[in-house]
C-alpha cells in the first residue's frame, strides 16, 4: 500500500537534489556526494512496487559507477572522474516522483 507521506518525502528529496545540482557554489564532487544524501532515510516500503523498483534500479546504476573506485571518505569523491560525477548527478536528478494527487 502506498503511503502519501513517503511520496511527499520523495518529492522533497527530489527538490533538494535539483537545488544541489543547480548550486554553483559547490564543486562537482560535492554535488555528487550531496545528491545521494538527499535520499537517505526515504522509506522505500511506503512506495508502490513500480516506484520502489525505479529508485532501486537508479541507485544500482549509481553503485555501478562507484564500484569503479575505492572511496573511504567524503573527500575521496575528488578522485572520481568528471564524467562519472556528472553521470551520478544525472541519474539521481532523474528520480522525480509522480505528481501527488
């Protein structure tokens, strides 16, 4: 059963991601780190199955990018190539929820 509160949290996370991605004061590696944090704590069990799978598939793609690197701390995001950082941001930015009714 879908939970309206969870969908509202998803919307807030997506809006936060858009804000982070547009923030010109942040370095690209900082944006890549922060867009992932925007979804921390989202209760996936409150989403419909198809939406849960959408999010899990997207974060699987992000994890595939991270798998190319050994990162032990936030600062090590600087080791990630620019193209991979942009890919991470693009994937996470594409996770807008459906409109709330």
